[in-house]
């Protein structure tokens, strides 16, 4: 264990002033607990984009109506995920299929990290929780139902919850995630309830491959196994996807990347779902450990490395610009920005004793502040990326590097190294700095102490990066990081700006 000398402890007060006049402003409303960061840079506003990876290309293919539909959805827009939060309510316990990466003691692994158990709620308890959180975290804009089983295997509980929330909190977007087996039967009801975002987990479009992922499905009061099971699931998923498209509901497809089983096949999945009108593809890594008790965990099936995952995402992004890379494989009771987990602040014993303070006017005011801030950040990003390599053929083949960023959100380098529980990864070249993923780590700083083993683990997790961008870091970890070959950049500014500045220095030394 390492203790930083007092002057080196990563304390908030040591954060340097922002280099581009970025100020922190606490919204002066007692009902809220959020901090809106205000950027005072005043330049011309750049055009909007969808915020997914490869933003500029994706933006050009999206119309204004679609941009408006995703602008406040942290999963459907990479840009929004820096600013807006989502919450899930765990109202759906049952499931109608078996996935080999799932242990039914835990949350549905189609959208959750395995090994997580959420508290089951009734629709009424769930609605109460949503209203409490809508008051406490006004930047929470999306309510998702993603488990702990399959929402459409529990249709009454799921739709009752949505009805209650639509009635009491009309500005909250409704979102649903399903394995797709029962989806064709419910698209009309989904449309009626104005649920505008639906995720289907599709891991194969070839039932032969499906037999290695799904041992059985339960459909129309019968249990099917083997090829028949996989074929039924595949046909229902395709039917559901088609129906969503016809109903004009935005559909995201999640795929779990399972090396040796469907990793190569997911390129075909990407092509098929795109042709059938999916809006966004989210390829997630299989997480399997023996202690999760899943079939894959117990049989030693490994998940992909970050490099393998990125390669596949890049390969699919070549043909489909709308590739999600910022998924955090949330809990079925997740609360907060995607990179943070505030679910423990709102356990049942706590939120049932809190009074709902849903205030539509206040929420709209907060959202307007966020939109203003987003526009200002966009100007800084555009400036950082302008005149570097755009249109210059000599820069087309500029080296690409990865940098790791410590951020609490807002698109700013604003977190101390020792407080980070994840690092966002940006790929930088002469043209742009773009978000390409994240790496979860253990928090290094524990009340002023840092474990050597944790530092080693963190360093390993970002060893393919050239630099780490943080608001502050103690001298001891800084020296260790440098020794491991990582440049340490301390700054408090827009991520793309800091990354681009580092890049220019980096290439000038090559
Ligand atoms: Fe939840 Fe899913 Fe809706 Fe988002 S999560 S139901 S679309 S509101 Fe988002 Fe979480 Fe990834 Fe899901 S980061 S696991 S993609
Ligand atoms: Fe588990 Fe979800 Fe698959 Fe059902 S759909 S078996 S809950 S991962």
C-alpha cells in the first residue's frame, strides 16, 4: 500500500483553473443535486450530429427529426451520454429463453453485467422511484426496462409501469430492451404507449450458430431445443425488427461478441440488421467468469479483448456509421450517467421514504442549460479539430493513437486519476479526436492511500494508450505511469481540445 504525501494527495482543491474559461455552476435549486458546467467560449455554433462514433459521417445521414429524437438519449447518442442520465426499473423477473451467458439468479445479461442482482419492484413502486429520481436528477431523461428477466415475458408488469410513468412524467422517454421472442406480439402496444426506443439482442442470423448460444426457448406453451429453438428465436427477432421499422420506432440491436462462436458472424448480423432498418448496433463483449455460474463461465468460454472488440466494431462501422461504443452493460436498476452507478443511493428502503418532487418546469430549465452547454462544447471541439488535417491528403495517413481520459461527464477532462472508476478511450489522429470506448478499472485512491496492485492493474488496462488525461494526479502514481510508458497530461478542459493538443506535441517529437 502506498500513501501519497499530504501535498500530493489528489484533492479537489488542487484542480487547476480551466484553461479555456470553463466554469462550474451549481444550479441554484434545492431540489436538484446536479452540477452544470458552463463553457463561456463564444464562437459560431457548429452543425448538430448524432453523437455516435464516427460522428460526422453519421450526422450527415440523419435528419433533424431523428436527431431530435435521440438528442437526450444517452445510449442512442454518444454525445448525449456525457450529459444526460438514464435509469432502469427492475420490474420484469421472468424470462422465456436461456442464453449460455446468463445465470438466472442474476439480471438479464443481454443488457447487464453478469453477477448483478437487482431489487425487484412492483409497477407502483417503480413509478414512485422514477418520480423521486426525476426530481433529484433532472438530467435523467430516459426510463428503461431491461430486466431482471425479459420485459416482454412480463408484459403486464412492464406495460403497467410504462403507463404510470407516461401519465405522471410525460417528458421522460420510454425505452425497452428485449430478447425479441415476444416482440412481434407487442409492437402495437409499444407504439400506443409512445415507447420510441426498443433494443433487441440479436447474436446471430444463422440458427446453426444460435444452437451454440441458446439451449432452449419457451414459446406458445412449449419448450423448444436445439436448431428448432434457435430458428424460432431468429424468425421472431427478424419479424419484430421489421415491425418496429414499419411502426417508425427507433431500434437498437445489441450483440454479445463471443470469440470462436459468433465473432466473425457478427459482421453478417450487422449487415442484415442494417438492411432491415436497425438504427444503431451495439456490439458488447461477452463477460464470463466461473463465479457467475453461467454455461460459458463454467466451460471456460472467454470474452474478447478490448482490441478484438474494437477491431470488430471498426469493421462493422466501415459499412454502418451508427455503431455504439459507449455501452456500459448496466444493471437492471441502473441510475445515473452511463459511466457512473448511483443505484445504491436509491435502494428500495431509501427511495420509498423519499417524496417525489417531479417538477417539469425545473427539468426543462436544466435541459435548456445542458443544451446550451453542449452547443458551447461543440464549438470548442470543432475548433480543436479544425485546420489540423481535414482535407489535407498528407494527413490522411497520420498516425492514430489512443489516449485514456478521466472524466465525471460533461465532455470535460475533470476527474482526478485516483477517483476514476473507468477511463474513456479516445482515438486521435491529425483530423479528429473521437470516442472509441471505455475501460473499467478499480478506483486507485482509497482515502489518501493507493494500492500498488491497483495501480498496476490500471496501468495494464490502458497500456495501449500513449497518454492519460486527468485533472490531477499525485506525484507517486504519476511517476509510475510515466515509467510504464504513459504520458501524463494534467488539464481541465474539453476532452477533444486536450487530446488534440497532446497529439500535436506527440507527433512533433516523432
Ligand atoms: Fe436502458 Fe438500454 Fe434503454 Fe439505454 S441501457 S434499456 S437503451 S436506457 Fe445503454 Fe446500458 Fe448499454 Fe443498454 S449503456 S446496457 S445500451
Ligand atoms: Fe438471461 Fe436475458 Fe438471456 Fe433471459 S434473455 S436468458 S434473462 S440473458
